[in-house]
C-alpha cells in the first residue's frame, strides 16, 4: 500500500504520526447487525471535498483543500458490545497518478491506507476510478458518541495530487440481540424458488421500528461499485443514499418488484437476495439470504466485460477504445445498453463497431455520472467487439474503471441448471482463464486457479459467512477440507477476472 510523503515544511509537525495498512473490509453480510452513520460532503467541487496536496491546491484552487480537516459523522456510536467498526469513503481518483489516500479517525495519530475496495482489479493509480472502499478501524480509535474523520493524499505523487470525496459511512457491528435493532426475514419468494419471468415480487416480514428496507443481490452483475469485481453484493452508498441495488421499500408491506431484464444470466444459474432492514434509530439488520434460480423463459442477458481499459482515460486527450467479447447470438438480441461511470464537464457518447450511442445521462457541469446509454443490438458481433468513447471537452470526461460495460438482452432462455441438485463438479465460467472447482467429495474439494498473477479464493456459506480464504500467486491449486454438509459459494478473484461457483457437500 502507499505511504504518505510530506513537504519538509510540515515534517517536523508530523514526524511522530504513524501510517499503517489495514486489510480491505468486505462490508455487511447476511445476519449482520450494525449502526450506520452517513456523512455527506458539501464541498466546493460540485459538492465534493477536494483532498489534495497543499502545492496542488494553492496553484489551482486556493482555499478549497479539505485534506487534513476533521469532518463529523452525524449521530453517535455506542462502543458497548461493539465487535468491530469499519469506515467507507466514496471517492473519485480525479487527478491520475495520485497515491497514498489515507484516513484518520478522531485525531488518533494513525493514518490508514484506504485501498481500492474488496476484490479490486484496478491495476494502479494511473487509472481513473470511482470506488467505495471500506476498511476496519481499531476500536481503540473510535469514540463513544460522535466521531470525526480526516483524509490526506501523498503530497509527492502525480502531476497535481487530488482525489474527490462525496461522502462516507461509519458502521459499528454488534452481536444479534444487542440493543434495540429491527429484525425480519424474506417471506417471498421462497428459498430456492425457480424464477421463470423477468419480474420478481420480493417481500419481508419485519419487527421493530423500521424506516426502510433495501433489497440487494449477490451474483454476477454490472460493476457499478467501480473496483472491477463483477461478483458481489451489488449496491453502494453515494452522497448518503443507497444506489444500484434491487430497490427500496419505505412502508408496509415492505415489498418491491425486481425487474431482472438487465441482470445477466448467472454462471451457476443462481443469485442470493438479502434485505437490509433499516431501523428509525439507524440500526440495520441484514436478513438471512435466500437463493433464487434464474431460469427465465424467453429471456437471458450477458455482460460484455471491457478489456484493455486505457490508463488516464480522459476525453480531452482524444478518443480511446476497449474490446469486449460476447458469447450470445446478436440476431436474438432484443435490447442493449452501455453502462459506465465518469466525472467531468462533458457527457459524451461513442460507438460500438461503428454504431453510435449517446450519453445516457442528462447531468450537466462538473459532476460524477452513472451512464446507461441505449445501443442498437444489431451493432454487436458474436465474439470480438470494439467500443470507442469519443474525445472532446475542455476538461473532458474521465472514464472510470472498469470501463464501459455492454449489457445485452436476448430472446433465448437462461441456460438451464439442475434446480436444487447437488453439483458434484462445477467449472467456473471461462474456466480456462480463471479457475475450476473439482474433486467434490465428502467435506472437501479443490480449486485450480489458472490465471497468472496474484489471486484470492474465498469459501462462503449460504448465509454469507466466509468459512475459508486463501491467497496465491500464478496458477495454483487449493484444497479445502473439513467443511460441514451444505451449500458453499467459491469466489475466485484473479487477474483473469472474478467468478463464483456453487458447491454442495452432502
């Protein structure tokens, strides 16, 4: 991780300040209970705080540097019975080459590297990104009551070190039954239900004083979270609000209808669904997850994942391109959309194989944007495709990692799976590039990682708990033994991509 570097004029003051690395936090999982405090930035850069070096700020935006300033999370934390605390920050790279983003809580004197987020594939700090990373903070650095955060970047990095911050989240976790928190469970659909249409009605039963219920899913999907991990619980916070989740219910019967038209067909045919039950007191209860089998009749979908995403992708430098591969038959395509996030003063479009698409966002000015641009599916090829974002603009549009993702809907059924059947052997999608799960037998199995470079393997049970984790480098085999009977999800994060497979041990 990056360490902060200081100008000599401030080194005497900060010489005793510590900088430590903290492992990325995975965030909430089913069964968790936590108090959630949200801090919203109100800075001078379209609402964002500029976290910059003094030299950069003094040259380009005097008086607007928020680095080193304390900001308070609204509300209070009770440390009694707290098991851990994590902080998450919503930040934009902005000035490519900026390194060493760190946070400090309550003037503890210890700076913590924030990183890119769990499962990140971002190659380095020359790439544009908008991410929402979380790290665990030692309880000794957290106050009973109100808490403050301050941030900094490495002063000697890049051409003008600066990141933009739109907000943050502080979560204190507790054992179930501690204090006053809501509870509940998903009552519809039933666990292991087979979903044959694109519309899914979701409902929970709740107990306690509830403000809202947020539904989220775990599976393969568009990476709005920005770190390049396509397989995860899909949602994120932005300026105090939850985004890119299934939906939110704000009153009884606490139900939503999930339109899955743009949800891709799953590698193993399943998704998990969980509900965040948010109490009026800020306490949040994560329900147990249910498994749904996506077996939609006359409908399927696919993501064309970008490859070759350029570093320092800003449209003022001209048009730039990525490639993507589709396995489906475009003649069966019924709709297509280009999804990407950006920051800047230009809302530009581009083309796929020469067929144009628009902006997909009507937000003007210097802002962060989430684009969903319609694309003619007739422009697509089975196999290789090229997508280009047009150049232009005074500042231009910063195109964020992982790059533009093309989602295609087809008139064909989801690939069939054996619903609720044990899978004695299951190969991860694109197994030749990533990994294969094999030799499933009584209480053990192996994972062969094929991709070069560093990788991680996690085994998660049906409630979302991590049961085992391994790290490795280059092609390697990992064996997991001693697991109780049940369903497990094996997640491989590697340079070749991120995929999840399901293993049933009987």
